[in-house]
C-alpha cells in the first residue's frame, strides 16, 4: 500500500516505464510473499468450486473413487441428464422468475421510497425512515412463521408471489439505507433548477436522480438478486408442488431422495451457481463503486 | 403542514402566513410556497406508499403477530390459541426440562460462532485487503475470485463443502498426501462432534471474508494518502504504519463488519440447517436453527408459541449486541 502510494508521483515525473524502485533483495522477497499470500487465498476461495466442477464431469463410477481433481474420462452426460431429465430447466425458469420479479420490485419500490426520504419533505419522514432501518435487526426467523400463516390465509402460500413479496420487504432496510444515501449526495440545486424549468416531481426523479444513482441502483439489484437466487429457508417451507420448485429446493429434494450421487448433485449445484456468478462478473464494476458510495455516505 | 384550510383567511390574520403549527418550517412562507410544500408532502406520500403498504403487511403485521404468538400455545391447527403469558419464555430459559437444556446448548454454540466468525473474518479480511491494495497487476481478477464465496453462498456451495468434508472426501486425502494424516477425520469433518462446529465456523468465515475484504478495500482506497506519507516521513516502517495509522483509521469500517457478522452469526442458521441439521447429536445446534425446528419441524406439537418466543429473545439479544458493539467501538476510538 504505502510503497505504491508513495512511488506513484515520483514515477509520474520521471521516465514512465524504465525507472522503477531499485530492486534490492528485500523488495523481491516481500513481493513474492505478497504474491504467495494472494495466490493462496485465491486457491482457498476457489477450492469448493474446483471440486464441484470436477465431480460434475465425472461419470457414476469415477465419482465414487474420489481422490483426484482432474476427471480421467470427462463426460458431459451427467450435466445434460441433470438439465433435461431431472427437469432442471424448469427449476431454472422458476428461479429466474422469482429472482427477476423480486429484483425489479425492490429497485422500483425502494428507489421511489428512498427518493422521498432523501429529497422530499413530508410529515413523519424521519420516523418512517428509522422504522425501516430497525427492521434490519429483526431476525428473519421471527417473521418466517407469521408470513407462512398469513400467506395461507391470503391463499398465496406456495405461489411464486408468496415468495417475492416477503423477499422484497426483507430487502427494505438495506435498499432504503443504500439508496437514500445515494440520492442525498445529489446536489439539490439540480432538482431546484429543474423544478424552475417546470419539470414535475416524477420527471426530476426519473431523469435526474435515477441516472445519477446508477451505481447504487445496480448494487442494490445485485444485493437483492444474489440472496434471492440462493434463498432456501422460506422457500423450503412455502413450496409444496415440485412444479414450482426453485433451484435450491430442487437441489435439496435431489439429495434427500436417494443415495447421494455426487456427480449429479454437483452438476445441479453448478447449474445453480453459474448464472449468478456470470451476473456478478458482468455488473461487478458498478457494484464496487456502489458499495464505496454507500460506505462514504 | 397538515390538511390546511384555504389560505386566504389565514393570510388576513397573519401577514407572514405562518400558522402556529407551521412554526417549525422556516419563513418566508407565502401561500404559493405553502401550496408547493403541501404538494411536495403529497408527492412524498405517493413515493413511499408502496414501500409502506408492503412493510405494514409483511413487516409490522408479521412482527406483531409473532410477538402475540410468543405468549400463547398453538400447533397451527387448533382453532384457538391457548394464552400462557410468559410461560414460553420461562420454559425456554430455565423451566422446561425438555427445552431449556437444548436452548442452553444451542446458546453456547451460538456464542462460539458469534465470537469466532467476526474475529476470524476481520483477522483474514484486513491483511488480505491491505495486500490486495498494494498490487496493481491482476487486482481486478483477484478481487472477483475472492468475491465468489459471497456470490454463491447457499445450498450449492454447502453441498460442495459436504462433498469435500466427507470421510473419503478431498480434504482428508489432501491432509494425508501432505503428511498430515493424523489430522484427517475418518468419520468426516462433519461426522465428528468435536470437529463439526469448528468446521462450520470456518466455512462461515470463508463466506464472510469477501464482503469484509471489499469494505476494508474501499476504506483503504478512500484513505487520505497524506497521512500515510506523513507517517513514513516520521520514520514509521511498513508494519508500524499499518498498525498505528491504517488500522485505527479503518475502525469505523471494522465496527460495521463486526456488527454485520455478529448479526449473521446470531440469526443465521441456513448453513446449519443444510450441512448438519444441528448434528451430530446437538453438537451444531444454534438458536436460529432451534427456532426454525420449533416452528416448522415439530409436526403437530404445540411449539409455535415457543418458536416465536425464542425468535423474540434473538431479536432482543441482537439489539443489545448492536448497542454494545457501537459503544465499545466508540470507546476504543
């Protein structure tokens, strides 16, 4: 940290590429220690995924042997069976539906609410804002049972909407916190001058605040989509009909059904994991900036 | 600002247009300004309405319902609740010979998790962030790799860990191949009551490090670099700088990380539910999991009230922990 921070300005004044900090043995040692540490933790982070991929490409006999990471006879058979015969395409679609609905609703509902909290003045603003934040400390398990009973009364238990609505509300504290912070960093002169020009409240919200808060919006979309895609606790006690299963529940059902076949199980796990990893990688740039904004704010 | 009557009569009685109620709002307040304020308030209500309605139904209603249920006995099918006052709380905490020992054991396990997970997470994430911040090349790629555990935390990764930790799984084989065969676990790491909880704690830390690392990293990148240069000019070496300048400056971020992890350790139970279901025996039972079991896995036994009471105990503990954490961090700072 310190070394690079200090050397940067010096490098900028001197010759750009040739001149570097003198390489004495100590910097070489410390550099290789740094590299080793970083590589080690990368290996630790990747460890379970390596075995997940490894098992998913082994056939039924080879997976029982265990032991070696690289499959001797790599096969796509397990993967394609899981996708088609075990209906993982349907579960994938269910998961996609629940996650998309939840994410879109979170962004729409809490962007609007946070705009009000950050920008507009109305009675009860502070009290409501605090109420939303206190919810951050209510354990999910406290509301789980009442939610199930309530949804039973409302006849939405077991439907995807029965999952989406509590998921949306469960994201409320985080979303309100993050987006209110983001909106309040927008200079109020922008809003005032737009109002002078005759723009309505909706217009100001949609064409000034939303675009400026894009990193925060993408961050909250990711912070919603990731846990929703992986959600297990409420889904498990809500969904009864196998046709409505999301991927985590289908995975669970697969494990409890029979003797564990790890190659099939890991292929299914891979189907669950890969989309969310791709989504994260594609939006990661905004995510880091969005989180930084949240920390600074 | 409430539903004001037409402004005209007011105007004659008070030239500046402020009513008693509006005193807090700063003058000048012409009728036009007041109208625009009222309009702004209406827009405010319109913007928060969907969030508040959802919150009222899914948040307030369910929290209130759970609170009431914690004073009753019910199995979900009886037509009526059987009111029992504080009996559920007393049974859980000390009175019932069936439930209180389970709760005590679960509380100890939860306490271990609450101590170990935040401490280990900070102990790994802080150096990792410092080191990652010092490299230019590959830092983006490394950051993505380090973040994978967070993105995938859930049943899929827990199953992969189970696969690794089972008796002839990858970890035992790895230990044997590097000559640490004595550390391997013939029953699997989750099958031995002595290793099950530490193993789960390590998996939890593995999942918690990414967010902590990213928060530390943002703190490092927004840090005023002149402070670091000043420390170096004063002759502080690299280690000294990290301990005496960087670490204290990042204390607010450390506080946030500790709080988030305390909350998750206290309330989270998904990993326990999936990987061990509290076993072997009750070696990995935690309070969150016990609440879930009382609520959903007890079939027809009338334990729904007990479940709600235990949930509320968790809520109160969470608030106390948050408060203490905030005070402690302030005092240290």
